[in-house]
C-alpha cells in the first residue's frame, strides 16, 4: 500500500485529464477525507475523495 501524497493547502496539482474548460491545473482549498480543489482556468470548485484525487494526480506543482 502506497503512503498518501504529501498535499498541503494552496498546492497546485496537475490532473491526468483536462477539465471541460480545457484547464488541467487545480489549487487545493480543503484537506481531509474529501479534498476541495478549484480549477485555475475557470474557478470551478469541486470536492473529491482523497483516494480518487490521488489516482487522478499527474504531479504536484509549486504553489503560485
């Protein structure tokens, strides 16, 4: 079993699939069992279970 990703508030992550608006970078706004993320292109806010987000993450970028 892999350890959880070391995610912090305001980290920017790149997901594997782009959002409907075309953006693929998201800022983390909430941590816990569910993780809140905001699209950096259209500002859409969604929540995902931590396990699902960790599967979708391609890489963690430096906070902007």
